[in-house]
C-alpha cells in the first residue's frame, strides 16, 4: 500500500520542498565546516532545522507555534 506522499495525486507542496532544501543546504554547510567528520549527521540536520525555522518551534504535527524559542538580539 502506498502512503499519501508516494501517490502522484498528492505531490509535495513547494513550501515543504523549499523548506527541506533549505535544511539540506544548511546541514551540508555545517558538515562542511566540521570537515565532514562522520557521526554528526543527525546533529547537523537538527541544528539546520532549528536554524531554518528561526525562533519558532514546531508542534507534533509539524506546524510552527508562536512565542516559542529563544529571542535573538534582545539582551
């Protein structure tokens, strides 16, 4: 049985694809700075997701929530 993501009638949205691409690029840059040392793949991916999402947190459904996370630039 195919999942909804695999069916041609339900293609990924541009927003989801763009988000994943941004996370992928950010994770690659983090790994590159580390010299591509093995064993940090998950850490780099999670840090990249946090970077891409900015200050907003994500609930269990993947929806950004308001008012969560650290505030940057405010002492």
